[in-house]
C-alpha cells in the first residue's frame, strides 16, 4: 500500500484477508482496503465483500450495503459465466444479504437467501459456509423450524472448530441450548450449556 502498487496490494489483501480476519486484524484489513483507490477496489469484488463483511462485524450495515452493491455490480459483467470463483462471490454477497435480513427480522427472506448462498459457496470455503449456516440456523429459529435450526447449529459449530473459531463455535453450541430451552426441554438445554 505504501508503495502505491495498488494492483499488487489488492491481490495480496484478497489472498490474505481470511487469515487477517481470523487473527483479529479486522481494523488493519479495513484500513488497507480504505487506502485503495475506488477504481482498484471496484476491480476486485472479493475485496468489496471482505470489506462489507468487516463492516457487518462492527454493525455498520448501511456502509456494508454500499460495498455489497459494488461487488454485485462488478459481478454483473460475469452474469453468464459459471466460473466457480464468481459463483463463490455471489454466495458471499447472498450470505451478507441474508444476515441483513436477519437483523431486520425478515426471517423467511433470510432463510431463502442463506439457502441460495449455501448452494453457491464451495465446500472448502469453511469460513463463509459456517457463517451462512449460522445465519440460516438463526433465521430458522424464528420461523419455528427449531429441529432444523438445532441440527444446523451443530454443523456450523463443527465447521467453526475446524478453522479455530472457537468463540463462534461456542455461540453455535449455546444456540442449540436456546433451541432446546424454547422447546421446553430444559434438562437437555442445561446439558447443552455445560
């Protein structure tokens, strides 16, 4: 970034972003992305989505929406292409949109978006797949699909553990307890919380 080699910087950010997010360096990553010229950032829809995801982490939803739109606009040029990378980026955008729907209480829409995202995200993208599973399970809880939510929380927790995201894995397991509690299965809920 300091050398103003914007294209190289963008590629490096794109490749190293997941590691930075998982090591808690979200502020560093967002500062780097902000330093890029708009034209460079727009040329890298993955960076727009990474930045949008970071903004979601700090509840800046309106700002995140701007970057999701930038990414989607960039991807429109690839509308006919069945490129796995493009499909993955579309899945990431849908994951963020599903999360927004959850925060607005639009749970049916969140489920639909999350299910579409899940189909597009590659199996080896554990970080985003586990994230979309969390969004999906949370939405399902609120439309009375407790059993399915319970199972998906388990799947999300297992994926989160594989990437060392133990905080969210514990949250997913705790959410399983919440589901049991909502169903009146208090003894099982207590065991889940342990």
